[in-house]
C-alpha cells in the first residue's frame, strides 16, 4: 500500500514538473454588462495579456545551436494560433469566475462571438 502511494505521488510530481510555464501573462480583464433593446442581459468580457518582446538573434556574431533552437521555439500570442487558443480557453475560465463574482448570468450563459486583437480576446454573449 505504501509503495502504491509513493508511486502515485512520484508520478504526479513528475507530471507537474513537466507542465510548461505559461507563455503569456494576463495584464487585465474587464467585464461589461448591459441590457439589450429586448431587456435581455448581455456581456462583453475582454482579457488582455502583457506584451511579449520579439526575440532577435545577434547579427554581428555567430549563432549557437541552442540559441537557434530557442529562437525557433519562441512564440508570441500575436503570432501563434496555439497560444491564441490557450488564451481563449483561459478567458472562458476567467469569464466564469467574473460572472460568479458579479452574480451575473446566474442561470447560465452562451458565448455568441469571439473577437481578437493583437494581445487580447473579447468574448461576447448573453445570459440564459
């Protein structure tokens, strides 16, 4: 029994240590609420991430294999579909937290549209 517990603990530690660090940091989030012409509750939720500087290689010296690999793997939200998808998923989680905090859309909600800017995503929807 002790061996099984130790094995599960070590597997979970390995799994946690292999999770990559977030490639973006949320700078701000804003929830806008309103009633439409029909009296229905709507919202717009905007999540903006901090700017990620471009990675550049030195032009006046040779580039090492490690530097070249880091450059090839470097991603920014503005340029990466994978990071945009990850940001969108994060925004949905943050939206749920914000709606609960504001006691808005108690019966649930639907996201109708998703709009992208350079470093932000906007989720627009309505309460059920």
